C-alpha cells in the first residue's frame, strides 16, 4: 500500500514551474530516495508535502487522506516527521529540552491539565522524559544531553534534528539532505541509524546528494527541473543513461 | 542528593521575590504619606502590565498595543461601575475578560505576522483603540471618565488590595510560563518552522499567549480604574505601551523577574529624584544607557554576568598555572 502519493503535483512561482505534474509514491515500510541536481525542486517538493507551501495544482494523499491543503502542524499530527536542510533548532534549549519539547503531540495533556499540574500531566511528563532519553541514547546523543543545542557541532545538530522528528512518533520520516556537512564517521553512524529505523517499521524519505545513501535505499526517484526522469532501484539507476547525463554530466 | 540541590536552587529563586514582597508589605509602616502609597500602587499596577506584556513576548511577538488593552479593561470596568452600578468583583472580572476577548478577536487577523510586522500591526491597533475610546460618548470622550465609584475609601485598603492582586496575578503568570505551555511558546519564539514541524499550531499558541496576557492587562487596568476613580485617554497612549516595554527590556526580558525589577526601579528613580528634580531625567537616562551598554541581558542578567566573569577568571588562572609548570 502506498503511504504517501502525489498525483499531478505542480508548483509555480510566478512564471517559473518548479514542480511539474509530478506523480510520486512511497510504499509503506520502504526507504525511498529523492535525488536530483541543484534546483530540481527537491526542497519545494518537501515543503509542499509538509504543508509549508500550497501546490498550484494536483493532489497529495497520505495514509488514504487528502492532505493537499493541510497546514504544517496538522501534517505533523497525522504522523509525518521532518528535518530541515538548513537545520534550525531551538538553540537556547538543551539537547534534552529540544527533544522533550518535540513531544508536543504524544502523549498529549489538555491545557487544563498542564496549567494546573495535574497527575495526568505529571505522569505524561515523566513518560516523555524517559522516551526522550531513549531516543537520545539510540542516536548517540545521550552524553551531550545537557549541552545547549546551539553549542553542538554541526554533525550533532543534524542528528538532533532527527531526534526531534522521531519524538513526534512519525509513520513517515522525511529527511532533507541529512548527510550534508557531516564527516565520514558521522555519515557511517547516520546510515546505520537510518537502517535501524527502517527495521522498526518507519517509512523514510531521504532527499540527498551524497551517493553513499544509495546502499540503504529500497527505491529511488530522480527529478530534474521538476519532472521525474527515473524511478526504480538504486542498482538500475546507476545503469540509467538519462540519469547519468542529467546528474553527472554524461559518462560516469 | 539531587533533590536537596534542587531545593537549594528553588530557594535561591524565591529570595528576590520574597524581598520585594516584604518591602511592599512594610512600606505603609514607614510612610503614611498618601502620595508615596500612591506611587507604590502605581508601581504594582504597571508591574502587572509589564509582566503580562512579557507573557505575550514569550511567543516571540512584541506588542505595542498593551497599554491600549489596559485602557480597555479600565474603561469597561469604569463604565460598568459608574453607569450600571455593578459591584467591584464583577467589574474587575468583566474588565479583564473584555480585554482578553477583544485582544483575541483583533489579534486574529495578524496572527500570521512575525517580528517587525507584528510590531507594526500592534502599533496601529493600539493607536486605533485609543482613538475609538476618545470618540465614544459612553467613555466620556477626551474629557475623560469621571466619578467612578471607588472600591475602598481607605488608601491602606487600596494598597493591600493591590499587593494581593499583584501576588495572585504574578503567580498565575509564573505558572503559565513554567508549565509546558511556556516551553512551547519559547520553542515557537526560537523557530516557528521547527515548532510547526513538531505539531505546534502557531496561530493557536500565539493567540493563547495574547489572550492570557491581555486578561491580566485588563484586570490591572480595571483595578486601577476603581482605585483612581478618574480615567483619561492621555494616560494610555503609545508612550504608556512603550514604557511597559522598556520596564521589561531594561529589567531583562529573558527572565520572569525582569519586568518586576524594571518597573520598581524605573518608577522609583524619578520619584526619588523629585527632590532634585532638575536632574531626575538625566538620572533615568543614565541608568538606561548603563544597562543598554554594559548589561545586554537587562538588570536581571547581572547575576549571570558575574557568574560568567568568575568562571572566566578561574579558567584564566588555571591556564596561567599551567604555563608556570
């Protein structure tokens, strides 16, 4: 079953068509890559799905629901977690506070419970603290949990972005260039973490330049100038001449 | 072990509030002078205003309309008390709710604005509200609203009523800030994009902060109306809103106690300076410049500044020792 599906998705900025009639789908449980040269429309696609931008035409379906005109917080509520390419953080919060804040949706206490510090709320907060530590341990951030997020190295900040997205308990995790700016060790670690997440049953969409990511992908879509030019397995993609031409400028 | 440490930390947090509260409680024992009691009531009235402005500021928005919402609470309560003869308990609550509801309704169209643009919208809104109050007949127009029945006849009763009101309001707003609601608001202020990606509705939380802050603005306005018995729009213009902002920023906008300290000091300086009144404005200006240049975190940031300086010295000493070896 397709977890996420777009049909005829189009986005125009003035006269410029950034996403052109794009049909795209992710099967439940797979790790899918979205690849394309700079300016291909990858980030725009990301922002359309997560509700930051409204499409000019077309439909987005997630989990059998139409989310075409949903707002970002509604999309998050439905179970789509995301990271950002420029990776903004709650810089004045510690690492642990960042993740705890991200448990905004689950488990949920009513405003009344929160304000009057009821037992339900206190129990929820205890559970949140435990789950947050679990996520940090899983992603290897447990030793820096009390550092301010803005003081972390770039690599740790990227991983913190994933920790925050995981705290929303997503069914679909969307990573926007997660490997950008990481050192080789961090990349190895990240790729291991992603395959771990897939084993836990989370569907993952990765927008990425770095070809190391191909090893863990189940399937790949390649877009160029807002149009899909290839869809298939990473192995087939390497053989495909159109992809090679657009992406690598001819022969590899 | 950790528990006692927490307790010690909490105790240290309470001490400044306890000192300020104690000072306000014993002021009447030192001066029976009606003028000075009035000054201290004026401080408490503005303190609630400035702290509630900071509650709105938590969501990342600077509002220039806060003085106008205080005016709305004041006028609504004043009119209810004067023309309809409602008892003080009802008028106080009605003034607070009126300011709260109007702020949410008028804030709704601007809820998507951020930063400077929100500031501009609130500026227009604040000025517009004052014009409307001036134009209406029921508010007494530019002549002002006179002869509002007062709540207590004795200045002491008024004074202690304000002490209790301030304690209750500050506790309520403190709880708001240090619950998960406050954490969510601070997250929203740091990055609206990230906050919405974890499911925070930006509009809802911004309106929540606005409504909650304006409730206390209306409440303090209403209480002051019933105490002063006279209202004039000249007291509520843009300057008033800007002073509330200055109390907050000079006191330290990152700490709850910031606007509390800011209000006390910057209302008291010109009052104390009255005996050499020619220099009082210089005193205020000098104090402001000192804070702006030397203490960017505001007055409430001084302890942090000292602590950081100390730690730095320690590190330097250590490294010097290292070289000696």
